[in-house]
């Protein structure tokens, strides 16, 4: 790895108690270029702009995919990644689906650890705080030709993140728009998936909702995901979540929630969730909770579901009664080294680069 440390660190301007998530970037970034059929050297360089023209294929034809993951600092200042191998596997799954070259485990994991190590001062300490990390691959070839590109960049950037205390939100069950289609790219973290979701989400916001529960494109009879999260439903004391498929992203948080729920002895059923059954359960009082999970917010609890022009209210449970909140706390405690790690999910980031 080629390391070029910044000579103008911005860390003295970073106030861990007052920053804007997603707009504040750490001092460094990882970049690596792909050309002539192979990846070049991985470089750790000062964070900053790169030079491309509007003819870059990535912005014209959408060959771009990304990951979202976090690094956490415990009370002693030790830094951990959470299940980074899952994101490594997933970025390559996304790259393959978009006909882009896979990255190597060395590029991905060593790049990640080097960036997090050198920029460890950018990780805010304290409950639920973290450094959000964005690895991405995009086509950089300058050519207006609708075909697979020959040049790519792999990059990793990072932005500090606070615990989100999201108020319970209202979600609209989609009856027309779809996030993913059979044979499509729903299970890839393709940049275009997000572009395609913004307009329907905006329409739902205009109707007074915060997000959309995406349903299947063919019938709109089955739950798939919620916003940019995987979805869970609790009927009585049983937790349901749809199986992953080519239309559903295989979320790391989803997988972790299932394992943590089983560990607590909760009944978890990974099976198709019918909109009709959820609506029926709301009407007969057995629907206890519906929530979304993902790396960024960990959990968002829903207070109402919009369906057929009706707003179906959900019970307001206390934190102790809520499976969603209980499992969120289990996960955050594990991620921040406040609890045991029976699954071996934490990966310590050592100080290899700090003195370079
Ligand atoms: C569409 C979609 N579903 C689910 C998730 C949750 O995945 P993870 O738990 O790996 O963050 C994400 C994002 O992060 C997403 O973009």
C-alpha cells in the first residue's frame, strides 16, 4: 500500500459534539485504479476531489456500487469494525451483477483497516457514535459508449456518525412503485437503486409519510424492504422477516438481528410476509411492531402504516416491551464492546499505521 499522509489535518476543526453526518469527511481516503484488466496499487491519500470529465462512464451508464459500514470506538479507545467480511462479500456480489471487476480481500480489508487506523481520531466516542465508512466502485473510463467500462476506481471514504434517535415514523405500503424486480438488481447495492427510489419516496413524503415499505413488483401483496432497510414484523411474540432474494438486499443488520433474536429465545420466522396478513393483524390487535434495520440508523420503529388510503396505527410499546429496541440495544452493545461477542463479529483495528 502506498501511504501519503496529509500535511494539513483538519482534525482540530472537528467537534465530536457538533458535526454534520455525511458532510464531514475524515482526513484520508483510499483509492485504487483498475486498468488493463487489473487493479493497481492501493493508495491511502489525503481526502479530496478527483478529476473526471462528464464523459465518465460511471455517471452516464450507472456502473457504480457501494457499501455502508461502521467503525466503533469503545470506552478505552479501542477501535472495531463490525463483520467487515460481509461487506466485502456483498460489494463483490454487487460488482459482479453490474459487470464490474471484483476487488480483492486484501484491497478491501487492508484498505479499510488502514483508513480507520490513520483516521481513528475522527471516530467519536460514546454510546452509538461511530465512523460511517463508504467503500465504492465506479466506472471511470471516459467514453460515451453503452458497454462495460474498461477503467474503474475503488475508493473508501469515511464520515463521523452519531447515534440517531429517530422518532417512530409513518410508512406507506407501496401499491404501485417498486424498488426491485425479478431478474433485476435489487440484491446489489447499485447506486441506481437509490436514484430510482427517490421519486416514489418523495411522493410518499408529500402524502404525509416518512418512508415506503417496498412490496413485490408483480402483485404488491408481499413486504420486501422498508426505505433503505430490511423489514421486520412482530405478530404477538413471533418475529417475521422476508427471506433474502434477488429483490432483497442481504443486510448485515438483518442477519445480526435474526441471530440476536434467536439467542434471546425469540421465535423468528424467515418467510414471506403478506400485506393482507399484516393489515389483518393490525385490525385484530395482534400486530405489535413493525421496524426497519440497517447500518446507518440500526433500527427505525414504525408508528403507522399507510395502506389503501388508510393510516393503520401501531401500538406504542415501552423500550422494555419492544423487541425492536431490545435487539437494537443488544446489537449496539456488542458493536461498541459493551457486551460479550459470542459470534466473533467484532474485528479489532490495531495501531499499525498510527506511527507511519
Ligand atoms: C436497500 C437496502 N436494504 C437494506 C439495507 C441494510 O443493510 P445493512 O444492514 O447491511 O446496512 C440497506 C443499507 O444499508 C439498503 O440500502
